[in-house]
C-alpha cells in the first residue's frame, strides 16, 4: 500500500487509474455481451436455456426455471435460524429508513381555475439481479427489493444464477422471500439481463433492472439501458477513510480491509493529515493480514488500488476526498459532523469510530447499493425514487387560458412553430368575433 504526500499531479494520476476499473473501460467484452443480448432477443427461452447450460452447466428449462414454494421451504431448513433472525432484524431497519423516502402526489390550486401538480406512480414491474458463483450476498437481496416494495412496485422479478444441480443458494432464497420477491428465476449473466429487458416466454419484461453483477452483467445493463431503466453501471467496491491524528489506527486499518477483501480490483484509500497515523495504520494492516481468510485477495487489492495520501491540512484532505468521490466514506476526525458538512461527493458517509462501513452493508437501514467509480459526483444510493415515475398535471380553465393565450402564441411564433400557435388561437376564436 503506497503512501504519498499530496500533490495535484499524484491525485489526478490516481483518480485516472481508479476510473480505468469502470465497466465502461472494458470494451473487449462488449461484443460478447451484445451477441448474447441479440441471441436472447431473437430466440427467447431457447437462447436463455442454452446459455445457462453453457455458462452455469445447469439444465434449466421452462418447467424448472421458476423457484417453487417447496424450494423456498427447503431453503429455510438449510439456513441457520440465527441468520434468518438477523435478516428479519435488518429488514425492520431497512424498511423504516426507506419508508421515510416515500413521496406523495401533490396539486397546487391557483387563481382563475388553474391546477398544477405532480402525480407519483410506482413502476409496474422491476427486475432484481442477484449474483451467484463464488459468494452469496443475501444483504444485497434486501437492499434491492425493499425500496421497490416500499415504492409500491406491483411485481418484483428476481433472477440469480443456478448451480450445476439447478439449485439456488438457500440464504439468497430466504432473503428474497422475506423481502417480498414475487417471482424468483434461475438464470444469471448477460442472458438474464437481456431476458428481463426484452421478455421471453418464461421471463416477463420489466421496467427497471437493478442489482450488482460481474463485468458481463454490468455491460449488459449498459447495453439495454433505454429500452429499460437501470440503477447504474456499477464498478468495483471502494472505501475512503478521512482521518486526522485523533483516529484509532486499528479501526482505520480494519475498515480499509473490509472493502479490500471484496476482490482484487476493490480500492481502499486513507486520506489523513497525520503522517504518524499513516505509519500506524500500515503496521495494523500487516498484523491483520496474518489472520484474515482472504489475505491473497486483500494483498492484491492493496497493491494495485490501495493508497495513503498525507494532506497538509483538513481543508486539503476534504478537497481530495471530494475529488475522489468514493462509494463509502468514513470520517474519523475530532468533529466528524463538522467535516461532513464540507463533503459534496460520497455514496454513503459514516461518522465517527462507532460507524464502521459493514454497519451500513448489513444492518443500519440506508441502502448499500451505492454509486462507484467517481459517479457519486452525480448519482445517489438506490432508493424509493428509483422505483417511481412522475407525471406533471396541468389544468387551465378556458378563462385562465385566455388570460395567457397571446403570450403563448407570441412564444410559439418566435420559434416558428405555427401549429403550436394555432392550437392556442383556435381556443380564442370566439374572443375575436
């Protein structure tokens, strides 16, 4: 893990290096993904089943693609009851947080018979993608489904890759059932995204696709965007710890490693005003690496994308933090709430020594589906707003229209749109008689 004194040049170079991890930078895979999407779009179920046999070695067909109630019941028998209890506790917090995000339609009544407003409508059907393979993430199941349910989405279709025996991870099934998935389908990869975007005989077309996945899933979501909505094109996980000399180096080190263990492309960054803290954090990291199970992944992550920047003062440290715009930001300073007010760009902000990043991953309630690859400059965490759409409401009485008709006609004629002007003029003909 490299340590540098902050300069404009090394910050710029580091941010450019991080940006190259984005799925948007992996053009060599795009043709593979586009071919899969085209195949599914043309052949529907037949293509989905062939690709599932090819990539997941699973014999999925129209009769077994949908998870049955018996399979869900069996999953509960396989999952530790303590985990089921934890899932239910986490759901209470996640639901409570997202309930506060709900919006209501509104109407504003003006003079002379004018009504303006906004109508909030939940999406009809949402698709949730859940990764399979090396690890199961029931926490992500909760984070994707709960805001959709809270928004009032009528039908939630979840897809996840099956194992070679056609089974789905039991914890994933339990989490999906507890959160309220309506349909659970055994299909993964780019073929799942294509099927959700365009629909097949067995897989209904959705209005929006959310959820993390590998590079093929990310590129597939990018490719189908426009035909359906998506949450984002997610990149590797990120954490940035902003700390001064008051921070506990053991806490800082542990939290940096909590993200570095995700995969070799995850980034773990410390921005600090204290060279002494930086040195102590490095020592703590060495100690933790001796006991952590994913040592090899963490070591590669830190070697490639781990970095410590030593800033001259907190003002400079905050400026760097805003430039990097990390997915997860922990503030470990004497007054984290004061520092937080100066932060413009971060997916989720954790304040103080008691608020470690895994608290947000699993339990606190705010969503852990967050903007990555610097997109926290303009994107927000997944939430209820992602599953609604807004329609503007406009009502003018005939008298109200006459009061502004000449202004509208003048505007339309200035843009040489005579049919626009005529649409207003015909409603004022009796006035000119």
